[in-house]
């Protein structure tokens, strides 16, 4: 990404290699060299290299609170504001009256002694999200989605004698799809990870605690690392939202499973029980990551077998014939949804990376699970920061990601002090309007937010806080709709 002044203006070209966390000077255009724009949380507020800034609109505009370092420009002084707006030519920032445009950095746009680095190249291939779940990067680019019926028939006949062409109609034709970069879970969501959401009062427990051969499965420590089952589509979506992510689209799932070379299975070709857990191999679920041969090109485990996985799209048999070529999200509506990847209960056919299975969204069973995805912006707060090549004095820091819940945009961040700006707020033992009230805080009372991220539940954004006056800890709602109850 780069930021460049409008034609004829005084200023600088800024370049970022980490998705916007830090903007570094790439070229000076008749102006001043201020090194970088950067933001850190110093427990007083979000700080840039010029001054301390605060935002009241989720990051669209930043107003200066006080100067930290004077800005060396012809007229002296320091930045009164940094603001961003979409002016139809790209995202623009105004600083001291100068308009800067933000747009993708092209290789030939900036002359430099260093080769420009794309945002994707600078992203780590693996991260751990704020719920301690490993995720893998799927880089932007094209891949071949679906399969040609003749090719699918050929592969089917290596396992079955009665293959029929109509089985593969909904997964054809093969077509080229472009996807933006994203992260996706390295493993299927496990019992222990799902239980953390249930314990937080956000997720609904699985519809059964058993598996096919085990009467005691979910909630029993020996199966913590096994995939959660008996979850329907809505339960899967709710969990992913709690994680700050989403259920992957069908296209995202397939690219993560097969890569860019159109392979039939995540590891390549040739299927047997040493590669995946499908019908006739084990007879029930296995712990995630057990099959070290069952790894996709991007380092994901169990994209074939073990449990089938929900994806977010509506199902349409003819969708591949009309699908957009960039970031498809499926039909706008439908009567059923989709699972992918095959399972311990499915025959060999269903482990193929291109096979689609339609299923009612309310259905759950002992062979269905899921994994979550996250876009790059949402994952940015979990990424390791990059060292700055030039100038050496530039600090690398993380820009705060706006926190939202049911269209409510938060003004708070973890570890911040806030005050009550409504008549009274109930403090509850756990997040949820039906949870036990442990105390009441009133107008002007101060609270200290914990380091835990907020939780979206019952349509409200819940923060874990400690009342300065009462000395007790509980969960409170920041506000609802346009009404705020807590303020920085």
C-alpha cells in the first residue's frame, strides 16, 4: 500500500508493508521528512509519532489530544488531525490541509533502492488468534475451483464401480477464481475450543455430548483435541463470530484445501486410510492433526476426512456456471447450505476437495464440524510486527481495529479506564442479560477494563471490568444502538 500527495502538492509518499500498521517515508515531494505515521497504545491513548490522537468514529478520523513530538514543517506546530474519507479515488487522508491518497502499491509506482514488498508477502504464514487458536495464511491470488465431470468420473472410478456423471454436476465446471488473502483455522474446531465459547455464555452446547462409539465425548478431557460435532450452521457461525472471524465461504474453503494446482486431495493424489479418516478406516472421529500426511499446501490438517465442515454459502446446483470470478460468496438465498471435505462416515468420493454436499442449516450429526476464517484486517491485531528497514528510528506498532457488535461501534479498548455516563449499569457475573447481578455502578463511577477482548452476546458488547469504587469485577454493556453507557 502507498499514500501519495495529490499532484503538485507538498508532502511525502508513504509506504506500508504490514497492512497499515506503520506508514514509512518512501519519497519526499518538496516537503518534510517526518519518518512515519505510527500508533501505539501507551495506556493513555493511541499515539502517533506526532502527537496523541483519539477517535470517536471507529478510526475514520483521529483528533489530536496533545503534542508528543513537534512536527518540523515550514510553519512549525504539530498535526491538528489525521482523517480518512473515501473520495471515490481511494482512501484519502488530510494533514495540515494536504490531501494524501491511499491505494495499492504497484511495483513501478515508487522508485526505491529496495524492492517493494506486497502486503501478503509481509504477513506471517501462521498466527494464533486472541482465543489461542492456530490459523494459517491463504495468500491472495487465483486458483482452480471445481472439477470437470470427466476428470471427476476418472477419479471416482479408482474407488467405486458405479460412478454416475450426475453426481458431479453441481461441482462443475472447473473455473478460475480470485480470492483476497485471509486466514483460516489450521485445525478443525476442537471440543475444548468450542467449550470455551460455551463457558463464556455465548455459544450453545452441542446437541449431543456423545460421538458414534462414545457415550461421553464433548466435555470430557480425553477428547479435548477431537473435533466438535453435533453443531448446526447457526452454532458454527456464532462461534466464529465470537472468535472475531466468520465461517469461510465455499471458495475460501476449497482454495485452503487444494491450493492452486487443482489437486484432488489436500496432500496431492492417491487416497488410503494412512492419509485420511473416512468410511471403513476408524469408525469415529480422531484427534485433529493426527494424520501427518493429510496436510494442505498451506499447512492445514484434516481438510479431507474426520468430520465434514460447514461453509457459509447457500447451495445452488448451477452456481458454478454463473459464479463471479472474484471473491464469490454464493447465491443470495437458497433452501439448503453446504458441507465440504468428507468425514469418517463418508465414502472415498466425499473426501475429494471439489465435492459439494447440500444440507439443511438446522441439521447436526456426529460427522459434521467446522473451522473458522478471518480477514487480514481482523487478524491484524494478532500479527507479529515487522522491523523497519528505513528509517532505523521508525517504531513498528499496531493500529487499533474498530470493535463492533450488532452495528454498535465501540469507543473502548482493553486495559482502558472508562466512566459511566448513564444513570446506572448492572455488573453481571458473566456476559448475558440473564446472568447474576454482582453490583451496580452509577453516573461518574470509574471502571478499569481488563485485558480480555469484549464479547458480543444478546446483541450487546460486553466488557469485563473492575469497579474502582466497589473493588469488584463483573461484565457490563458498553451501550446499545446510538446510546452509550460507558465512555473513555
